[in-house]
C-alpha cells in the first residue's frame, strides 16, 4: 500500500497539470500577455471557424469610410507635391552652390581661338544665323517620306537664300542629293553631292582664313579622296558578300555613287 501512494500522487499531479493546460488554452477571457509570450486564442475554433472569419471580414468592410478613395487620392497628390517641392529646392540649392563655386573660375570660352574677323567671315556668320523656313518645311516632308514635296521646298529654299550663304547652301545641296538617292535617281544624287562638296571646300577656305592656327581642324571638312572612296567601296562590297539585307544594299549603292562623286570633284 505504501508503494501505491507515490503513484497516486504523481497521477493526481499529472491530471491537475493537464487540466490547467487545457483550461488555459480554451479560456477566452484570459489575458494575452500574462506569461510573457504571445497568447493565441483558440476559442474561435470551437464552433464554425469559417462563419467567424466571414463575420469579421464583413464587419471590417462595412466600417470603411465613404470618402476613403478621395482621401487616398488627396494624400497621393500631397505626396507628389511635396516631392516636387523637395526636388525644386534641391536643384535651386545646387545651382546656387555651383554659381558661387564657379564665380571666380575663368570661362572656357576665353580659351578658344579668336577668329580673324573679315568682311567675308562676318557675312558668313550673319547669313548662317538667319532661319530658312522653306528648308525646315522640306525637312518635315523628307522625314515623312514625301520626297517630291521635299524637293520642291528645298529648291524654293535654294532660290530664297543669299548666294553667299555658304552654310545653308551646303545643307540644301545635301538634302536634295538625299531626296534623289531615295528616288533612285543616281545622276541627281551625284550632281548635287558634287555641288555640296565644292561648297564645303569654299567654307573650309573661309574658316582657314579666320582660324589660321586651326588648319588641321578645317582640313577635316574636306571630302574624301578617290583612294579613300575606293577603299570604302571595297569594304562595303566585302560586307555585302557576307550579309544580304536592304541596309547593306543601300550602303553599297551609296558607296558606289560616292566614288563617282570623288572622281568628279578631283577633276
């Protein structure tokens, strides 16, 4: 009998502990953080859990404020405005800082070579600054693919510009040549390309007189020689033998015509 008392005591202790454990789990009114741990309330699972979830969801949605969307839009608008103000202030601060930092720094323009002014060079600058409306209209037609209308506008621009307007004549001759190339008019392309090259050489001589110390830069304006055009044509032909595409065929056609232009200019 004495040996049974310890067993009975241990059994009663275990029953007591099990009872306390079960009652602590399923007791809904127990404080959640009384044991320094997260308390999970399992009382909702005693009955239908789906019904309880749906009831909670319906109650949360029914309490939504009627102007919630309007308030959210206004909040986003205010946020964007704040961001814009911050960026504006940052840019303004940066500009003020750079103005102060570069105040005593000499301008890089002062390091550029001063041109040797002459009546021809002054006239060149004056005419180059003047806009040519017909030329701008021709560019719009060319970009849109209306090459006939573009040619008409470029010819009108050629009649409108001054004969001494070297800069605009170079541009107009080049665009007329491009229109003829798009229309597969080889003779027209070669003719106006030659006129453009000769006008470029005239501008190069004008710049050489104004900037005698920059002769290497002005020499780069000159058109390629016949030897250079021939080498370029050989490179394009080698490429065309490996790749067959519309772009390569257009490059080959242009290289062949440019060789003819180089020959005419050399004569």
